[in-house]
C-alpha cells in the first residue's frame, strides 16, 4: 500500500498544483484586468474632461459668434442695410424704370406740342418782310461805316535818332581814296 499512497500523494500534489496554477493564473489575470480597467477608466475620464473643455470652449465661441452676429445685425439696422438688399434693389430698379417711362412720355408729349405748334404757325414770306416800311428812322438808315484809325507814329528815341543821323551822314560823305 505504500505505492498506492505514493500514487495518491502524487495525484493530490498534481491536483493541488493544477488548482494552485489556476489560482495563480486567475490572480494574474484579475490583476491585469483590474489594471486594464483602471487604465481604461483613467483614459475615459481624461477623454471626458477633454470633451467638457472642448464643449465649454465651443459654447464660448458660439456665444461670441452669436454676440458678433447680433452686433452686426444691429449695426446693419442702424445703417439701414437689411438682409433684404436684393428686394430693395429690385424695388429701386422698378422705380427707376417707372421714372424713365414717365420722362419718355413727357418728352414725347413735348415733341408733339412743338411739332403741332410749328405746323400751325405760318412763316412770313421773305418778300413781304422786305416790303414792310421800317418802324423807326434808326432802322431805316444804314449803319455808318467805321473806318480803322491808324495808330500814331512813334517818335524816334534819342538812340534811334543818332543811328539814323550817322547812317545818313555816312552816305552823304564821299569816301577818301
């Protein structure tokens, strides 16, 4: 029986070793899982914190953007510039077209009046105008002719008189040969 006890003892030791190995593996894995869960939790917490920071920054930017939009809108309303610029432009174009039509009608009417007036007025013949007697004596007399006055001759200056006398004196004297 001693062999059976030894085999039994060896079997138990094998069983204990297997259970011990299983326990050691479970402990190792549970530590690794715990560390992994802790690391994952830390990573998730960091991501959540970063997301909250980004969210708060985005909210601030959106708030500033909305404030900027509000300021721009109030400035546009103060200046009279609305987002309906295209509608206002179309309205102004329609007004200009209406004014152009009205001016064209007025010009056409004025041209018709001038044309009608020129057709009804009889021009006086040229011969009849020539035969009419002048109304006043001034109109009957022809205008006196104007004669151009000659400018008075300039008196020679002293230097000019000396020059002329020298030249005339030189001409009068015979040259000595």
